[in-house]
């Protein structure tokens, strides 16, 4: 499913739609070049889930953890990972999070849980295009509900 995002506000609106419709547990893989809007979408999603204060980029820490309803959300940025084995030191297999947001997931290969949704962001003129794929059968409902919420247009901050 494709979404045209003419500006950063539209990208944030998509993040809010994903947050409002998320299931109890979910994994989102965020893909796209530098500057494509992955962090903008992740920040809006986390903010909508009630995260207050600074939402830091995990570019250097690799992972940032946030308290959300029902548990923790983990925001990972794997841009600096050279080998998926480097993730062993983060203890990802020992954590039961309610939401995973993973930027540059291809660098984590099999060390990551399978995604419910894959969000591929691409620059298009001054805006972006997001193509979201439901990767698991259970994820179709999440994608359908998020698309309806985004289209309804009542998701402004």
C-alpha cells in the first residue's frame, strides 16, 4: 500500500496512524536512504504512544528504549552495524518488547524478529512516498486500519 507524503507533517501523520492502530505487539522495519523520513515517522509514532521528553536518535547508541502502555518500545538504528553478530551484545533475544521500530533492518539480518510491517520510504521531489507491506498474515488488519486512519485525516498533533 502506497502513501504520498508531501511534507514532514504528513510523514508524522502516518506515524500517528500506525501508533493508534497498532496491535498489542508489533515489529516495524523502516527502510530508506538517509533523509527519507524514517526517524520522523518513528518519533511521531512514539510520541503518539505517550512518550514525553526527548526522543533521541539511536544512531550512536544503536537502541533507545521507551516506556509505553503495556511495556517497552525499542527504537533501533542499525546503520553503523557491520555484521549482524554485533547485535548479540544488545541482548535482543532476552527482551519482550511491545513494539520494535528498526531502521536499517537489512543490516541486522536474522538477529531481528520478523517484521509485521515493512515501511519503505523514498524521496519524491520535496516529499516522500511510503510503501507499507504487511509481512505476516496477522499484520493485514494493522495495515488496513492504519490506512483508514491516515486517510480519515483526523490525526494531527
